[in-house]
């Protein structure tokens, strides 16, 4: 929805562009939501 996924800080324009390219490669933006996953995978209880 137009929100920032990352903020790049760099000393030079070339370094900024390289970092931005790496960030863009790390994400896949799709047209639908991914399936929901369990928040709690398992409980570990004291004996």
C-alpha cells in the first residue's frame, strides 16, 4: 500500500544504489496475501 520496506543509508550514490538493488532483490511483492501461519509453533512446559 505504498509503505516503505527499507531505508538505505550510504556514503555515495553508487553505494546507495547497490544497497537498494539488494533490498529490492530480497522482497517478492505479490497480488495476494500469503497464507496465515501459526504464531505459536509449540509450547515448552516445565515438568
